[in-house]
C-alpha cells in the first residue's frame, strides 16, 4: 500500500509541475516547433509566414494592420512605404524567440521590428498551437489574426 501511495503521489506531483512524462511532441521546446509554413486564410488572399530553421522568415500577403502605420513614432518599414494604403504586404527578415515559456516570437525586417506573435493553443490539451497576432493591445481574449501550421 505504501509503494502505491508513493507512486501515485509521484505521478500527481509530476502532473502538477507540468513536467513531461515523455518526449512527446507536445513538450518539445517552442522554438523547435516554429520552423515551417504558417497560413491565415481569409477571402481570396492567403497570408503565409514561412519560418526557416536558420532564423530567417518570409511573409507574403501579411496583414498590413499588424505592421504599418504604427503609432510608436519610429520609421515605417520599406514594405509599408512601397505599398501605402495596402491591406497586405510582403517582406522578409529574421525571427527569434523573445520568451520561450510565454511563447513570444519576434519578427524583424530591415533592422526594425516587423511584428510579434504569441503562441495560441488550439485546445485545452495544448498538443498544437497557432501563432496569434494582435493589432494594438494584447488585452483581448483572442488575437486579431491567427496563423495555423500548414
């Protein structure tokens, strides 16, 4: 009986601590799961964000609301200047993880901040996630734009 109690207590403590029971894909590091193609479908245009393993990204038909006309007072990105008033832009640059635990991804283009994405779990079990982007404040229950892995 004592061995069973110790075993159950151990399992319970491991589960509560969030420690993985094995090396399932659910528990791989956030950064390891990012490379690949992420898409957002809306209407006729599909936005695509390709994250390469070498830390580079390419964005095609990316929502301009996330990138252009920011009120920070900084200079506009070249992609915004060359397509004023456009609802989407295309650009390339580098990506890096800002916060592994919180799942924050930073995209930079032309030496400037392009956008920030946040891990958005696709369900309670957290086996998969999308990349959520907010236009303006992050004090909302859901991101404004969600990119899912293709």
